[in-house]
C-alpha cells in the first residue's frame, strides 16, 4: 500500500516526486507560480467529500440492526471506508480547509506548495507558503533562505484531529509533514482541533494565534542561527550521526556505553549497514544542498536531506524502486525517519545549549 495516494506541488521537487513507478502516488507539477485553491484541490485529487454512514450489526436470524452512536466515515467518491466515529463527530471537508487558508492570508500572497492525501485518504495535508522569508548566515558568509509556511493536516479516520501549525522550511529542501508536526509540538506551536463542536470557530481562534506567532518567530530563527554559528568537525559529526541512527540520547557516559555495546553485540551485517548510513550522512554533511560541513546547522540539514531526499538511482528495477520510494516517503513523514530527524534537532539544540 502506498502511503502517498496523490499530491500536487509547486517549486523545487524532491527526488521522489513524480515517480510513476509508485502507481497512483504521482505528484502533479503546477510549476513555480502561485495557484488558486481550486487548482490545488483538483491537482492534488482532494475534490472529494467525507460522509457519515450508519453502522449495522447482524443477529443470529440474519437481521440487521443499526448500532447506536456509531458511524462509518465514507469517502463519497469511491465509497471507501476511512474510519469509524460517533454521532457527535463533526465532518470537516478538504475544500473547507483550503477556503479557510485563503481567508487568513491576503489574496494572492499564499502559495500552495504541496497538498495531497495519505493512507488512501485517511489523512490529508496542505502546506502553504506565506510571503515571510528570512536568512541563516553560514560561517562562510553565505546566506541560506528559509520560508514561512502554514501546515494543515486533517484526519479523516475518526481518530485524528485537525492540526494547524506555522513552520519554517529551508528553500532548497522542503522538510515534510511528520518533521514539521514533531517540531511544532515540541515548541508548543501546534493547534489540535478535534472533530467536535464548532470547528470553524475554533479554526478562527487558531488563525488569530498563528498570526501572532508569525510575528514572534525570532526565537526559532535564533536557534537555527545558533546552529549555524556552532562549529562541528567531521569526527564530531560521525559520532553524532552514529548516536542518532542508534536512537541514543541522554548523559554522555550512558550514550558512550551503549555505542560500545552495539559494536560488541551487533553482527557484521548490522555493523556494515550502520557504517554505510553514517558514511552517506557524512557525505551530505559536507556536500548536501548548500552544506559546508562545519556546523551544527549542516548536521541538521544533512539528516533532513538523508530522510527526505535519499537517492534511489542505484535501484534499476522500476517496481522495486517505486516500493522503496513509497516506503521512504512514509518513513520520512510519519515513521522512524521523522523520529530521527526530531532526535537530531533535539540533540543539536542541547549541544548549542538552547535546550536543557
């Protein structure tokens, strides 16, 4: 099952966009200019509704009885079941999300960067670029451009809420949904709106708060500038990368002991695989998008690029390549890759003493 069902994008595309071997998970390229919400909805394949349908139980006589306070969530375009919910569950359609985003940014100033559906429609995301941009100054004096985005993630599975958050994304390398959500959660920037009560009123409150936050992002920007000012040698990055790939955090003595245990207990194949991962990440530390190989900022971007843009050109078979691409997308957005990018950020923030 492909995690990315269908999507649209504008601007620079990661390696896996438009990979036709993924079957239906093909990105529709809308170019570099602004697009309307109607164009984005159609290109992303999000022009469908969700409806509630009664749930029934069959008794021993073969008769069906409606289950009290339980409904199925149905995608009306193909009648597929997305999840289950109660009578109190309030529907929120994809087009309502686009209409809402249109309403909170001045007309013509919002660029729909990516949008699409995950898990056969169970989750939908919309990433919209605002006019705000800012710079991170590298040790070489080169400036790295970041843009401000609004990310909306909608759950249609009966369990997930509507999540809204501002996020800062590097121009050359668009960080993805899982990473943005994890960072927003840790920085108390995510607004979770359950499918209950007056959803639009709650969204308006969230929009007001997000507008305030858009003017108060200096702390987040300062942290990334601290990363760029913090020197990191190649040897330090190799140790750091190994700890991230092994999912290690905590006191230095404990981490050092667990690294030693890995080399004592892991088989030869596991050690070779780990060596290859660290070597690839180290190459990105030096040679990734705009990287200079000398700071904690390079370390963060290396891990972002490793999980979001890992090259599969060495895989020749199209079907195999498509399966690996879909798996990589899922991993980067909601799986182990998202967790490791989050861990990398956390460890680097501790390194530069912006987190305790």
